[in-house]
C-alpha cells in the first residue's frame, strides 16, 4: 500500500537523523514472503526509540501508546499502525512474568522471538538496505507452511504463545512442526496458560479484531479452550455473525475504492454483541459512538435531502463511522444513501464533461480545475447536467480569456534603414544621369531638338542638370568643349541601370574621362575641327537657359 510505503520511509529517515540502525522486522517480513496483505509495521532500532516521539508528532503522526519498560512506542502514520521498539534481549525468571530487558544487537533481538517466520529482519540502513536477516531459516518454514518455535522453553516463558500458535494456524491454515506440536501439548497439559498476564490477554483480544476472518479464528480458539481464557462467557454463539458478515463485505467494498479503514472496533462490537454490558464495556470504548450518532442525525436532516448533500456529509465522515453506520443503520433512507455512496454514485465521476472542458481550454493547468470537476460531479448527482446546453451554461463562467495574438514580425533594423536610403538615392541618380546624357546628346546632334523637349518634359528633380552644364561651358574654352565630345560614346554605351547609380558616382565617371583621352583630342583639334558644330551647342545652351528661367 502507498500509505505503508510512506510510513516506512518516514520512520527510516527519522532513525537515520538520530544515528540509529533500523530494521523492518516480525510480521511485516512474514507477510511480504507469503504474499499476504501487510497487517502491521514492526520496526526495530538499535537505540532508544522514545527519542523519536517528538519528531513523529511534529511530522503529523499520532503516538497512541508508550511502553517505558520495553522501550517501545505504538504510532499511527497516515492511518497505518506501526510499532517501533528497541533491539533487546529478554531473560525470563518465572513463567508469565515480565522478563528482564537489556539493549542488544539485531541478531540477539531476533533470537528472543516466538516463531521462526517472525524472527526475520530487513535492513533499512545505508550500505545494506534490502539485506534479509534470517538466522533461523524462517523462509524455509514459510515455504513448507510450518509453524516452528525457536527454542524448547518458548511456551513456558510466554504462555500467550499457545494462543498465538492457534491463531496463526487458523489464519494461514498451516500445521505445527512436529517438535513444536509436542511442546504445545506439554504446555496444554502443564496448564502454562494460567501464568498469562492481563496485558497479554488484552493484546490477544485486540488481535482477533484485526483478523481478516475473525469468526474462523474464534472457532479455533474456542475449540482449544483459549477463548474462555480471554473471556469466561465469550463464545462464538455470542457474536452477531450476520451483521459481521455484512460489515466485512462493506469493508471489502471500501477497499476497492482505496478507502483505508480500521474496522477493528466495529468488528469487536459484533464479536461481543450478545455479551453482557459489564463484559463489553471496555471494548465499546474502541467504537466511535459519537461520530456514528452525529453522522446518522445529519443524514436524516434537510442537509442530506439531495444526493450531493448526502455525498458531502458521507465524504467528510470518518471511514470507521461510515462502516459502522452502514452495518447498524436501520433507517431505509439512510441505508440507501450509504449504499449509493459506496456504489453507483461513484460511477458519476466518469461522466464529468472533460471533452467539453478541453474545448473551452479548461484544463488541469488552471487553478480552478479541481473546483470545476467537483461542482460538475455534484450537479451530475442531482441530475442537473443532462443536456449539452446545461453543460455549456455551467462551463461558460470558467472559460479562460483567449490567448493574445502573436506579435507582428519586425524586419531587422539595418535592412529597413538601408532600403529607406537606397530608394531616394537611386531616384536622384537616375534623374541626374538622364539630364547629363540629354545635354551631351544635344551637343553631338545640333539638328535635333528632341532631347531638349524631353528635358523640358522631365520632372523638377531633373532641372538642375542643365544649369550645371551652362556654368561649365562659360568657364571652359571652345577647344575644351570639343574634348567632351567623346563622352557621347561613353555615356551612350553605358546601360541605363549603370546610369541609375548615385549622383556622386556619375560625376566621378564624367570628370576623369577627358584626362584619359586628352592626347587624342589635341590631335583632332589640330587637324580642322568642324566649325558648324559650335553654334548649335551655344543655341542649345541658350534654349536650355530659357527653359530653366521659365521653370524658375
């Protein structure tokens, strides 16, 4: 069980914190090897376990009994009963009398026990965790289904072992080993049982209530005569077997729903149901009568009128009270609600609208997810979530807001800035380059006025180009103007895309051109340059000037 594993880890960590070696001993190891449910947890520490009491209580455990003589404490951790005792050696001076106690090692502690299958230990210490200690070969006796005492004086030193041997034989269906059977018969004939002390009697009575089949154990004890030793007027006929059978059935049902319940007080109530008040007065203290009465009254009130109200009441009740209420209840309405709580009502948990909740993004990641599931479950119990519209209306307030839209992707800063700078620069370069090309073309073709008209039709951004040409023609002699004639071939040969570069690149290309062809130009001037080409250049310049003035 998970609760038992948690209890083992908790006790183990506390013992290590105090520097004590700790072992899981006794019945827990026996039940592990037999494959039966672990009834109780027995721990043995090499040290004083009483030092662990404050830490156990601070960790939420309940210490219900402290035995100063044996240096042992009985605790309840998460509903799990456990005993933590000191590793000790026992020396019996007289039969039935408390033995002399002395601290000992784990091997000496195992030697003082009753039967071989109870004299085993499992180490919980670092470096040896999981190591099984079995000095008396108890695992072999478990395999052979035998009950064997550790030594010849076992029944004489502690007469309660006679009752214990009978109880184990009834529980497991095992036989007494041959020598053990002989010693058992000697104990019966020698009436060792008369030396049994009252503390051991109370312990054996309580152990019957913890049995899985208490009636079978009672019958075995009655057949051996041990039941009268525990209580003179106690017999199987004095037990309410019918109600006890119903209680055990309900306990099994609760176990299927992972409801841990300590049924011992209720079982003891039915085992002694037909005894007198004087005989059962002490036992009745184990039964939680107040919780039972309070739960019964609440179930008869207005609060439990609806199924959801009855569920909340029963869910808050202690399992022991619920178990006792189901068996002893004589009210039909109460009985039906308890049975529905343990049965069909739990199937409504499978009808919670998880699919619709997922569509509305109501998932386990939301803090109110558990609250929504619980409210939906209670509404299902009352029949208020039958249609799709009812489910949608219930879930609407719990729907979370839609997630924000994804952010718009932003271009990198450098690329955007570069694109913003390149576009206007390209336009200005294209305009200036076209203006220079038009001016040169007009100087090379005097009879054609088309380039000038095209220049006039250009947008205002291209107007400054002729003005610059005018200044150059005034400042430079006529011979030098002729030098620019080769530019025609150079400009016309350049593709438009190259001319569309920045204005600075265009100027850089036009200025160094005359230097490269300076010598060939002088030769052309010396020969006889045509004089007819000069006036048209001036006329073209004048027309451009007029056009510039008009635009201004």
